[in-house]
């Protein structure tokens, strides 16, 4: 399928600006660029309730934002713990507020968005430690958050999906927290992947190899191997005991093939898995509903998939 016309116009406008290589950006510039990009998310959809809370984290208080969907049928709802994208160096509760609102309404889940620590101020494994701590706390306090402990999932987008996958693997390996689902949206599954989509869409399609390398340089301290499964979860040695999984990718995204590869690996390991590739779409299409109307349709598909697995 050809690239979506709205996505094509966006890419043409960005190319006309002749932006510098992402490798030359400061962390502050990277963060500002993501904030600007997600300003295209459109008018935030109405939501039942939004509540800011603080959890106990491994290095101090950990902020979370809880989203109750509009017209929620009951007080106790399935829970979905969300990690925002941004290369593990950018993004916040605020930048991804619109995404969480849409996902809560579409899925019928109470979304708990986690404000994990970012690099380079807090390099790897700080984000993983925060993610594991947040999931453990949320799983242990269903009454406070009004979530069903039997229907608690984990999710994220882009590098947030990477973090979700790593945290899920860690918790399952530790056998101390049960999860009913993982939902990964356009995930980075292998920072050293060599796939057809990495080659075809390496530049000019919003997310490029230079941006991945920029973020990785800030996320990992010298000597840390990017093929470590806690960084590149596709390289985990055992995925047999993971919960039911839903993975969505975009057709014109350099990350597409590694997301599909993870889905195929899970299926081969006997994990119940749903995989979808959104035709004509680019990376982060789901965060630009103001200029990509298809995003609203995509959220309905995401929500239906999540509900089908959270049974």
C-alpha cells in the first residue's frame, strides 16, 4: 500500500526544513523536537477521570498518571501500565497524555502512565528499575487504583514499548508478578537489528537510524553492550512464559521487521500473540491524530485487540 497522503505531506514538510542529523542534537533539542511532534496529536479526547499520583520508586518518588475511560461501566477495571516513547531520553506524562486518553477509551482499561527516569541524567538501567518497581507496586495495590489484579497488562510505544518488553521479561523471570498482557506499539526490539525495513526506511521516514544512535549513546554508558537483552529484548534467551502479547507496527517504519520478528518468535514459543502492521503509516502515527485521521481508526483496532486478550 502507498504511504498515507497525510504522512507523505508531513515528511515532505519536514524534509523541506533541511533538519540537521539527529546525531548533532543536544538532549534538550531532542526533547523539544518530540514535544513539537506530539503537538500534532489534536484536541485531547474527553476522558472519565485523570489523576496524578506518586508511587515509591527505587530512587525516590515515582510519578504516575491514572486515566479512567469515559463511561467506565464499573469502578474496578482492567489495568494497563503504560511507558511513553522518546528513545528513553525524551518524553513525559504530558507529551503522551493524548495517547493515553485515546488508549484508555478504546481499550476500556484504566491506564497508569509511568514517569520513569530518563537518560542521560539517569542512564541504563534506571528506567528498567523504575519500570519493574512501578509494575510491582501497581500489582500489589489493586484496591487503591481500582484495577482488577487478574487483568493487569503492560504496554508502551516506541522505546517505551522496548521498556515494557524488558520489564515484562524481567518480572516473568523473577516469578514475583503476574501479568495478563503485553501490548507493544511500534517497539524497538533490537538496537543492533539488520533487517530489510531498517535498510529501506533508514532515513526520511520520521524516525531514522541517526535518531536511534543518538538516543542509544545517551542511554547506555560506555561498556554496556547494546545487545544485552535488557536493552534489546528480541535477544532474550527464553520467551516461553510471557503473557499473551499484542504487537502493532507501521508499514513505513524502520522498526517494522523487528516487531514482526518478536511476534513470530513468541508464536513459535507457544505464546498467544496478535500481530498487526498498519498499512501506509509511519512511526508515531498514533501520536499525530491532528494530521493523520487514521489514528482514530487505529486506536479502535488496538482497543479491540487488547480487550480480546484481557479475558
